[in-house]
C-alpha cells in the first residue's frame, strides 16, 4: 500500500494508537544525476521498532536508507526532493550539521569495515573525535559498555589492543555495531548487515538486533525475506524505486494488500 496524503501518519494505519514517528519521509524523490531512483516515497518510522525494507536488487531500498542520514551526499550529481524529518527537523535543511546528523543516525554497512587499528581504538574513535568523554576512565567505560551492548565484550576483553582486522567477519560486524553505539545514536541504519556472514554469525546479529531495539530505533535493508520476517516489526516492499506496500510485518507477509507484494514474497518473481 502506498501511503496517501490522507493516511501518511503510521499511527492511523490499522487502527493503531497514534505514536509520534522518529523519522518521517514525505514524497521523497532521489536522483543520480538525471536518473530518478526513488519516486514519491512516504514512510514513517516508529521509535524503538525494527523497520525492514525488502525488494529485488536495484529497487531503491538501500538508496532510501542512505537518504536517512544523507550518505548519498557524497555522490556527485545526486540530489533529493521532498522532506525527511528527524524528530520533526528537516535533515535536508540548509545548515544541517552532517557530523551531528550521522552521530544521531548511525550506519552499519553490508561488509564489515573496521578501521585498521586495535579493537579499543575502533570503539574509542568516535567519542574522542566528538568529545563525548572527559577522561581515560570515562572512555574506557564507554568502550566496555559499547562492546557489551554489541555482545562482543566477553570475546575481546583480553585482546582490546589487538588488531580489529584479526577478528572473524561476524565479530568485525558486531565491532562495527559497537562503534556506532559508542557515539550514542538515536537510530541505527543497517544495510544488509548479514549478507557477508555465515549462518551462525547471522544469528548473532539477529539476536543483537532484538536486544538493541529495546533502546534504539533500527532500520534494516535485507535481501532475505525470512530475516525481515524474523527481526522486524514493520516492513516496506520496494519495487522499481517505489514503495509498493508498507505494513506491520505479519500483515505484509500473510495478507499483503497489493498483488505485486504477494507475487514477490511468494517467489513468483524477483
């Protein structure tokens, strides 16, 4: 279901009590030069919920995810129209501090990308640069807390000054999640965070998502529909740059409103 102007607010959908969204996107178009990659995307993301975006490769889901913290700004000729609000503030307004925005809306990428430094320095980097701690003891506490939140502390506590690149891929991805957590985000964006991981490492990340959503809002792009069904509260189905349907996850997978959605999730195309 594409949200209409009369029914944009997610709290009005399905008879749910109204909840103020943490992110509101209204009629978002995105262009790579003259190529229009997103068309009139409207979606509201609720706090402390997991929102998944599914669809075939090239359908616009990762492009939209990167609009939410303006990562697309690094692409020459790219531009966005429409509105994206973070707690009511337009993130595309002139003068927005991108460093502050990306602190509030952190991102975990498809492939683990730890810095070629120690485990400790990977986590300490953000708090040091942003001045979030006032001394070594406080920084140590942030590093430990972030690694505990990412369910990694027990595995690395005796090797904090060892190279992060020596960790397994699954550990590296949880380290990257801990690195995001260390700067106290409000929202965590995850762009296919398990696609490079084996099933056991994937399970670790999914368990972690289930734990983190108690304190954070999570938006995940995944090519794995079973993963979306397992981890998310709400799911949006993208097709050719459009948001075809956006529903609570159980409804989208069991009683989709759009024929195109049903055709996709039943494997008859895509």
